[in-house]
């Protein structure tokens, strides 16, 4: 007979196994290798390998940014032939202990940009402007890059106004794809503009994707891939979430008079020529993360179902939907694991507490699970980057006793949920998921587990 402690352990086991399986170094080896100075790529089992001899280029550059920038850069440098010397820029959450003297490192801000985000973008743009036909550029891009690597198109917009712009977007309740669509029209390095800075150079973008596979252009707001959005879509998003009135005056004025060249510079003939020299490959995605979780749950004896329907939904709507599916399925399967990947949205109030979307989701499910106390059910929700909102946790785990235990510690779970102050509650219960920054970013994972006895009665 299982216990709630064992269910907690199983949920954490599945999550940590998925994290460990999503190794960036191993993903490099699956997708590329070197034969002497020749880079050989394996973009897909269905396609022939693509070979590029780097000794044919006088200059090799690397631009890395995002939450996975350091492990991506290290993986590339470890595999590069010693004859190939690269110069470049890396903007990551922290500085590495061991630095390559040819790389300039910056500690970019997240979820809001900082002065190092600006400096990294400015340095990279200067470096790329020197690139010619005899230059090969590696772009190593991962989630979080939108904040860690940023510079306004309108250089009169200050860092303070840029931070306020990002903060307004993040708190708006818009989906990540919508947020990044707006960012593309604000930024000097997004929406393909980074690649357009070196139109003649050969370019390879390697992605660790924190967006749905159908929206790969949204990773870090698409700095090196052709942009498919339109200014009209940007305006519609600004209107839908009443964003203009919340933006700093300088940013609002910029969006109210988007210049025609915003479209021309990313869809014109120069852009078409530049992107002809651009290739890309996805090293890791949320699919890899979820597949590893599924395989581990199978090993632990669970019947596994995957439902990503609620990706980008409001956290409360997602909780209601997944719990309804969960209760339906657990009636049919004695050991059930329902997996759901992607991200949920949270529209923050004026003075939010400590927490994030994963802990918000977990506490919302706890209020439902409290109706089934005595039965074995648990819900884990956590981010693959190890960071949930403004908290030190990656997420949290809830069960049928979470609400009663929280009240025993004099918490009011409904009030904590309303105030977006979930981390103190889960911390007091010992139910936060703590990993520290993982150096990866493959979106979030929700794991719903249930166990009952063979007589189809609730387990005790």
C-alpha cells in the first residue's frame, strides 16, 4: 500500500529524472559532431547530414544568451577543434567560474533586463557588424534570452523604461507568444534583427526551446529567425490587454507611431538575402523533457496520460480543466500519472507576494484535492529552469492534506492564493521543489498522480 510520502517521492523522482535526461551536452552529440575542422550536423533522422568546413572561414563568432547560455557555450567550446578559435559574447544568469578569454561574459537580468542585458546586446551588435562572407556565426539561444539580451530600437528609451515595459508585459496575463510578439517590435535585436546585422555571414542558430514547437520563432523573441508577425498583430495584443495606458510615456509614444521601416527592415530584400545564409536546429525542446518524464513514470508502474491542452491558459482555468480530466482518468486506472507541459499564465495584482505560476497552480489544485482527504493524490508543478516567479523554488507539490496542514500553521490558503503569496505556505509545509537554477529551460511540467486499491475503492 502506498502512502502520500511515497507519492510525493514518485512525483519528485519523475521530475528530477526528466531534468537529468534533458542534458545539453548529450543533445549536442545527438545533433552535431566534428570531423577534423568540419562541422557535421544531423538535423533529423529523415535528412542527410549537413557538412560545413570551418577552416574555410577567416573568423568564427559565437553569440550565446538565455538561461542555458553557459552550458550551451561550454558544450560547443568543448567540441570545437583546437584549430578553430572563436570570439564572442555570452549573456547568462551568472558568470562562469572558468572563463574563455576570447568570450565577453555578462550577467543578464531575468525576468527583467538589466544594464548587463543592454551591454551584452550592444557588444554583440558591434561584433556582428564586422562580419563578412568569410565569417561563420554560432547563435546559441535559449529561453530567458528576451530579458538577458535586450536593447530598444529607439535608443532614446532608457533602461528604466525598458524594465517597466518588460514588467508590464510579464504581469499582463498575455501568453508567452503574445508577449514576444510585442517585444519584437520594441527591440533592436529581436524579430530577426540580430541576424540581419551580419547579412553576408553564414549563420547557424542552435535552440533550447522554451515554447511550443509550432512557435519556435518565439524563443527569446526570435532574434535570428525570420519573423512572421505583423505590426497589426502587435497592436491587437497591446489593445487586448490594455497595455498602452500602462506603459511608460516614451514606450507608449513609440508604439503609437510605429515607423514603416519596422516592417521593411525585417521583411525586405536585405532580410530575405540574410536569412538565405541562416540555418537552425533545435537541440532540446519541451517534447524531450516530457518524453523523459513519461518514460520514468512508466518505469514506476503508472499508467501515463499526456494532456497539453491547457498550455498558455490562465492558471485557474488550467487547474480546473486538468483536475476534471484527472478525476475522470483515475476512476479507470489504479495507478495514474497525468502529465501536462507548457506554461500557465498569471495576471498579477498590484502588490504580489512571493511565488510563481507553478506554486500558484499547485495551491489552486490543493483546494480541490482537500475535498478528497484520505485518498492518495498529489500534484507537482515546477519549472525546468529551477526558478518559479520571484521565489527561490522551482515549484511545489500539493496533496489532499495540503490545505488542512496549511491551516494548522495558521495560513489561509485562499488568501495566499488571492495575494499571489504561495511560496511561504509551501515552504512552511516543506513542499517546495528546490533545484536552484538548472542552466536549462524547457518550460514547466505538471505531474498529477493517483493510486487506489484493487477493489476500486479510495486508498487510505
